[in-house]
């Protein structure tokens, strides 16, 4: 029984999902379009094979938005990430949902940038760990529902 438990534990460890960093590239687009917008490095051309999970960090930086008012459309019912960081984003980006209600769940910290337009239907800060922060840097969180 102990050997079986040990083997099961090792298999679980081997196949468990590793947290990754996701970098938005390519300007305007849908959150769900991982093959064109979620790169493995800042400004990179290698893309993730899925959208971010609750364990993954997402970054919007100086390589994310080449033109003014480029928009990230939150086009999934639920959007997850661990930490969301907009530090260094240029050109007054927009984060919004296109039609239906969207729930954003953040399991870590949130850092916005100056000039960001933020419109989300619901934001939930889900972390139970100490030390997580919310930094708006002058941007306003527009949301129908927010929960800490």
C-alpha cells in the first residue's frame, strides 16, 4: 500500500501543472486567443498552448500594445490568473468584455498602469495568502461587482 501511495504521489508530482508566465503581445485581441497573444516571453514569438490558469502570472508590458487604445477583450465567461501586471504598458490600453458577463478571478496581486481603461463585469480577489497587493497607479477599476 505504501509503494502504491508513493508511486501515485510521484506521478501526481510529475504531471502537475507548473505555473508559467504569460506575456500579451500583438495589440488588440481576445483573451482566449493564446496562439496569437499569449507569448512565453516579453515580445516573444513562441506562444502558450492554452490560456492562463489560476496558477499563471500574466504580464502586459511595453511590447504588448503597439498602437493607441489597443484592447484586450475578456471573451471567456471566467478568466483566471495568479498575478496580473500592467507595468510598462504604453499607448493607453483597454481591458474590457465584449458582450456577456465575465468574471475575473485573481489569486495574487494586481498592478495597473497609468492610462489604462478598465471595464470588467466582476472581479474577485481569491488569494488567502498574505502580502498580495492591488496597485491602480491612477487607473480606475470599473466593475459591476468586486470582491476582496
